[in-house]
C-alpha cells in the first residue's frame, strides 16, 4: 500500500538507469469524495516497477556504489543518483535531500538503504520528477508558488490553504521552488503522512500523540 505523494496521479511513463528500463504502473485516483478527514487517502496503489531477477542491471549499478554491507549511506546515494542521471537537466540532489530520502525508507533505522529500498525510491523519484516537469514547462528547473500547491494536490493531498502556504514558504527560494527542494518536500509529505496514518487506526484524520512519539516521527523523516 502506498500513501499520497508516492506515485499518485502521474500517468504512465518509463525511465532508464544505465542498461535498464523500468515500466511504471497505473496512476492512482486523485483527490475525491473518498478522502478521509486528514487530507490523505488510505487506499492508494503502489507504482510497481518491472525488474529482472539475478541479472538485474540496477543491481549491478547499485553494488558498484554500495559499501561492503550491501547498503548505501547518504553520500553513496548522492553519488549513485548523480551518476545515474535521474535528475536529468536539473541540479543533482543535495546531501541533505539524500539523507531524508534514506530516512523515508529506513525502516530498521540503520541510516542506510538496501537494494529493495533503492528500487522503491527510484520509482518514487521518477513519479515525482514527471509531476514536477508537468509544471516546469519552460524547463527552468523551478516552479512558482501556486504551481507547487497544484503539484501537491495532484499527488492526492487535500490540505488547507494555510498549510499549503506554510509548505510553499518552507521550500521556496527567492519566490521559486527548485527540483531538489520539491523532492525534499515530497519525501517529507510522504514520510509524515505514513507516520500519521500508522497511528490513525480508525482512518478519521485524528490521532493522539505522546511527546516522544511525535519527536521520533519528526526527527527520523
């Protein structure tokens, strides 16, 4: 199961890593009457990539970057994504964005990412990139405030104007939102939504947090 912001509403597309092709799946529904009060939709479908098994070229590429433990830390992930060219004409991902990418999928809290997590991240990045390019029509590498708000809505979030404004202010620079910051925003939205949803057992958009629980979620995403 996926959460809003992970592959939702982007249509069909494929992307390549050197020697490999990944065909993405069908989009999930956009915001609609089935959304719960919290601004997220519980029933999303994951974008699944099509991979070969033992001879997966993504595995070959990953192991060339990964350490002896078969995982990548933030610096290794940054090199991996830069060399893969997934950012296209956009600036390479910052080290801080790579750290929160790992935190998004670091379910065992090792501070590193294994191959399966890397493939999941690759699928998410491609979906987010296509969404960003939809609004960055002049390929300037940035979008305006209202375009980020539209991109967030397309991903399946139903947020108040005040919340959207706060998000835009957090991730904008000189009135523009660049691709790296946009991805950081997507990672945070997905991670915090997943953290919240695990505790929203009744799917009502309302939960009770203890202080330590809140800090753990906020500090590890």
